[in-house]
C-alpha cells in the first residue's frame, strides 16, 4: 500500500511539473510540414485553418471564429488576436466600437471615457485575389508571432489593438490556385495561365463588390466584421505586376471621391507613409507611394465611408510560389506617376532588379503590417478620437441638403427592393413617412422611402445617390490622366429608379424602417382570364423566364393595353390565371417581387407566344469574368442554363438542345483560338476553332439565336461576314475615351428587344464597340446629345446617335449584338432587360390572343 501511495505521489509530482513547464507552441512550418515562404511550396487554406484551430487551443491571445460559408461551401474564418486581458473582455470593447460608430446622444465627456477605455481595431484582409497568394502564407506566421512572442513591441500591440485577421478573403480561390500550382510545379506547365476564374463567379472583380454586395464573401465581411467591429484601419493585402515597384502604399493619387471625409485622407496618408518609411528603414528598396491607385469608388473602399481608413498594399508578384528574375531594363512603370528606374520624391529607393521570391513578398508585407500595428497601438487614443469625431460630424445636419426620397414605384418592385437592400446592407438608415406632404417642390407619400444624409453612414449614402462626374486631371506630361477603374457608382441610374433631393426636412414624423422585406402581393384568383405582369421591371422578365422553364404558358402583347384604370406598355406579359401559376409567382416574388394584375380582355390583340428558353452560355478555357458574372446572375435568380465548352460549341449543329447561345465579353482571339503555347497543358489549349465557327453558323441558319456583347461582338461580325463596323475602333484616347461610365441611350419601346424601356435609359459603357450599321436594324442608340449620364466621356461627338444594339437576321435565326455589357458586374441592373429580352426573343413567335 505504501509503495502504491508513493508511486501515486511521484506520478502527481511529474504531472504537476509537466503542467508547470511552458508548452512549446509549434510554428506553422512545424505544424504543416511546409517551409512557409520557401520557393515552390505553399500551404493551402485547409492547412491554414487547421493550424489556426491549433493556435486557438494553445494560446489565450487568440480566438478562431467561423463567420459563414463561402460560395463553394468552405468555412470563412477570422482570427481575433489581442492580449489575454483584452480577449477576456472582447464584447465590452466591441460595444465601445458600436457606441462610437453611432454617437448620437453621446456627450463628448462620455465619448472621451469610452475612448480612454477602447482599443484600436485593425482588420487585415488577406488575398482577396487568390493568385496574390503571399499574404495567405504570411497570415499563419503573423498569428503565431502575435500569439507567442514576448517582445515588448508585440505586447504593446496586444495591449492596445484588437487584430481581426482574415487569412483568405477568397478561400475557394486559394484552394483552387494552390491545387493547380502543386499539380504543375516543376513541370513544363508551371507557368501556365489559369484556365478558370479564381472565384467561382467573379474572379478578380470580387474587390469591386463593396457597394453592390453580391457575393457571399462580401456580405460576410460587411455584416460580421465591418458593421460588427467598425475597424478604424482596414488593410487589404494585394499583389501587382512583377516589373514595377516592389510595393505600393498610400497616399493614393487624385482624385479622391468627394464624400470621403478629409480626416480619412489625412490619416491614410500618414499611416501609409509610416509603413513605407519602416520598409526603407529595414533596407527594403522599391517602395512607391502616391502612384497608380486612386480612392475614387466605394466599390473598392467600403471603410472610407464607415469611419475607417482603407490601406491598400500592393507587393510585386512572383509566379505564385516560383521565383522570377527581372532584369533592370525590364522594369516598367504603370502610368506616368513614377519611373521604377529613377529615384523620386514618392520613390526614394529604386529596386535594381534581380531575383524576386515568395519570401521577399512575405518580408515586405510583414514589415508593413507590423509598422501599421505599432502605429495603431502607439496612437490608440488618436485613432479612436478621430473615429468618434468623423462619426459625430456625419450625424450633423447639412445646411444644403436634408436627404433623398425614393418614390415607391409600383411598376418596379424588384428594383425598389434591391435598391434598399444595397443601402441597408451598407448600414444606411431608411425611413418612411406616415403622412403625405409637400417638401419644397417634392411630394412625398406614405410608402415612399426617405434617406437622410445626417446619419452615421451618410457619406456612403451620398456617394451612391449623388450624380458625380469624374474630374479631368492632367498628368505630369500635360495629358488627361486616365482613371484607374470605372468612374461611376450612381445607384439610381444603375437600377433604373428615380430619386428626388430634399433640401429641407419633412415636417411630419418619420418611422425608421427595419430591414426591408417587399410586401408579398396577394396573387389570388380574382376571376380574370390572365395574370398580367408589367414589363418595366427586370423582375418581371426573370419571373417569366422561370415560369416558362417550369412549363407555364406565357404571351407577350405587342401593343399597349388598358387594365382597369391603368395603362400597360407594349411587352406586358400575360399568363393564364391558374392556381399553379399563382403559386409559382408568389414563390418567385420572395426574391424578385412583381406587379401583377388580373385581366380578362385582349381578345384579338397581336402578341408573341413564348416558349421555354433553353439557354447555353459559352464557357471556354480562357476565363472571362463577364461570363462569370452572367452565371452568378442566372444562379442567383434561379434561371436554368448550360455552360457550353469549346467541344460543346463544336457539336452545336442544330436547335435540338438550345434556343439561344450567349457569348459574354471576351476577345475574338480567346473565343477562336483560346490558350496556345507549350506552357499550357494540352487539355486546356485551343478555342472553338473553325469547326466551332461552322457549327455556330449552322445553329443560327436553322433558327437559333446568338447573343453576344462587348468585344465578343467583333468575333461574330468577322465570322458571320456582317456589314457592321466599329465607329470608334481607330480613335486615339486623346480624342475618345470611356473608361467605365453611365451613358444615355435611346430605346424603341415598340420593338421586342426594347420592351419595358420608357424610351431612354443609362447603360454602363467601358471601352466597348459602337456600331455603324449596314446589316440588320438597330434597337438601341446613344442619345443625340448630352450622352454622359454620370462618370467621364471624352469625344461625345464620335458616338452621339450611333448604334450600340443591333439585331441581324441570318438564315432562319438571328444575331443580337450589344456593344455594352448589359449585366456589368451585376451592378448595371437597369440594362438586364436587354439580356432578358434577347433571351425571350429566341423563343417568341407571332400570335393572336
């Protein structure tokens, strides 16, 4: 017995001693077995998440949270890192952020107490673009360092900062890119271009989604991070081309969007230069500021309108994880802002050229990020004070403008719902009047929607609702400086709704809305022979396509008609009134609400009988973001379609399977020949080829419809021998330039392809073809004057009155060619109708009611 107690005592001592010893936490390289940062090696997203779970279990400084599921079903995770004391009071600090973000009713004295207690919140958002992979490799190393280091500087960061680390904003793409790279590294195909988008739908465009909020990853970040934690600093870690500076950091170049608060501009300039100085102090050459990138659009800078700075870092790329060698003479500038071979005030230490490795990128990102975190820690009260002051100023009344009113247009319920969804997803408050009244020259009524600008996120509302033209800025050579990206983000024009500006507040009380849910119109059996759907809303088009694909019969009237006291335009949809049709419409209306009326007349009216549109969408090996956006739109709304590969196009000899084939924006070369070269795996080489061209001709001759837009139209002009030319093809940018602007077009609402338009609408135009029409007929043209609706246009005289939409008969079928992209980034929704009308035209036959 004594011997047993003695053994137990010794065992307890051993356990106690073992527990008292500090546990050694494995580094990410030790845990994964991958030497992170080494050439030709990558850790994938699953390994990163498993390691972060391990850190969560072994460190009280870190918590791993799963915020939702990605587009392809992977976990979207965020790591919160701070001191043990702060981690024990996370909700308290989050509530401080909440209160400072909305300071209405908060006295300065109360605010200063919260500021003294609060912590700077910094969001690190890694690799929104998945080929820009270095930050996903740095993320676990940074988490390990902050979770385990006893360095005084680290402790200072942990005590004063709450770090929100998103190790990959696009987990799906990180996995796709890593899998592809691992498969072909050390083979002849190591440097092959990717034959897929690195986001299922939108590829590189996922960082243009910060005001329309279409993608799951965007909404998770906005809802669970931005509007939950209100970070003072957001750092998007990107990579850029190989042959310029080694890293870009703010300041940005002009212009800055007018609704970005001045203090935001000053703060990001200060922080960006601090980070750049730290890199130079650590012997890192090739850092440029005040070059290349602007801060014009909320599509890339959500936080600028929500009280925080958006730091963009852009490191020079390797080839995924393969090193590159850049000769000095190969260094090239992007734009006219700096010369990568010449020292200048914004580029003080040129990089001489040489080898560039994945580890180099990680080193630059590491130094810049730690400099940022140290600044956030050492200036904690200044960051929080600035945040409070900006949010307080946002809530102060504006002497010139009270706000905006969106009138409740009964004919456009889908547009109204999606307009309000965008604003409310961005944190904007919306109110409704309880009584009708006149405010200046504007009549408001119950059911309208009012958006005051004096509210915490008023700058975001202003940015989306004001018509703002991009300013003309000269570069250092005296030429007009080209915008970095699209120049407009005007939500009313993009969605085709009308707003009025209120210069004085309503006298009657207003009621703040909760999250808008469109009223479900009771689609009951009112005894009418038909159910009529107004053609003005793209929600009606979507509902009709889904009804047809569900086997329902639908007619489309060719002339205007009267239903009770209401006038309905040409193109109104009529479907037999049945319980099945009513149930389907009620179900569809949850996503796309529609205006439905009961109708019994119409006998003898000229109409179109619509069939079930069997849709094919070209999807070759050369990835097209525009094609991806088209897939997203169809999947989001529940429209059935089939992706057609190069092989499928070559086998397309009749109308047995498809009525309409769509070709999204893509170069003719990519469609015809695809990827070429020995560096491309054989399975991914080539386009549709001459066999595909012959198959398409046969398909259209037999009655099929091809719809193409953007550069893809030139493929069909050439291959179908059409007598169409591009009116702006040979104009230099000094004479004609449209980088991405909303332009006014005239539409014939009596033509099938113009149904639902009131004669005029705005389309998003970005360097697209403009047609001189000899074959076919035009159904949409630019306005004769004052073509620019919003953005920037040089050379109006070259396009005024010209065609941007043409229907060309070919055999028994037709080609429908659109110069512009009708569904641009799922932002230009007013022009969805051009796409949906074209699809329905493929299955429309003349008939009589």
